[in-house]
């Protein structure tokens, strides 16, 4: 091949490559409709772990607890996605997936229940040992007792009310993990690793100084309906 001809071919190849790079850049800019994949990657990893446990779970109670945990993780994930949408209102959305069924609270175990190694709620900085579920002031309430991931010496009780913000209730003293021992109506008796006893009134939403302390019942927590993700 003659040198002039080789230079012409090389020049055309370089020009074609440059055009492809520019075109690819335009397409990538115009097609930026999804948030970065690494955003919330830890949450996706937790969901995958729960899904894997669900596939191998055979006990109905264990399945219900995992479904409950998955539902709360999905709520956190949805809230993150909605915050991204609010920050970028021009984001182009794809077709919305069909809504997933929400677990019926009445199908979940009531009263005190054990978590049997499924109490890793890292998204809310809680490692739970056991829990209690029931109705308080007409609302479905779940209380999980354990310790704070970031500080294992701090016992922690987290109270969830359906469609309302959850409440963190650190133990009055640092004595390690909390565990629910018994429930008398809306009052829970708990102990820590040092053997100290604590009493918590779910209706008053506060720790008590003694088991028979009289405290006023607070009004039911205001609930909310989660906003639907907008579709095009």
C-alpha cells in the first residue's frame, strides 16, 4: 500500500472513531434517566440477603418476619428513590412496575416472638434479640428489643407503628442488649445483659420508673399514606 493511501485510511479511521465517541457521549448524556447504581448499594445488598433467606425459609413464622423486614427495607428504598426524584424533577421515568402486595399485619405473629438470628436491622442501627407485636390505641405496633449496632453497650427498643414514623427508645442505662421478658397489656418488662429490669408503656410511649407507675395514655400517633411514585 502506498504511503499516501495508508495516511488517508488512517485519517478516516481516526475520524470515524471520534464520531463514534462523540455520538456515544451524546447518547449517554441524553439517556441519563437513572440515579447512580452505587447509591444505596448497601440497601440493595440487604434486600438480596433477605430474598435469599426467604427462598430457603420453611417456617411460616420465619417467612412472615422476613416479609415484614423486606417490606420495611423497601419503604426505606422507596423513600430514597423519591428524594432523588424530588432533587431532579426533570428525571425521565420508565414504566412503573406493578405494586407488590403488602403483608397483612394480622397474619404476622402476635405477642412476644423470637427472631432466631434474623434481627440484623442495620438500616436503623439495630441488632434485635426479640420483639412484641399487637394493637395499641387501635394501631398495629411492633416493638423490637436489642442493642445499637454502633454502640453494643447501649440497649435499644425500637417501636414501629404501621404508616407512622418509628421511635427509638434507648435503655435508661447502658447495660448491653435488651430483651423483652413479658407483656402485660401495653406494658413491656425488659432486662439487659447485667440483669437490670426496665418497664416500657407502649400506650404512653415512655420508660417507667416501676411496673405499677401510673402514666397518661398519649393520643394515637398520626398515620400517613405513603406517596405513590409518579409515573409518566
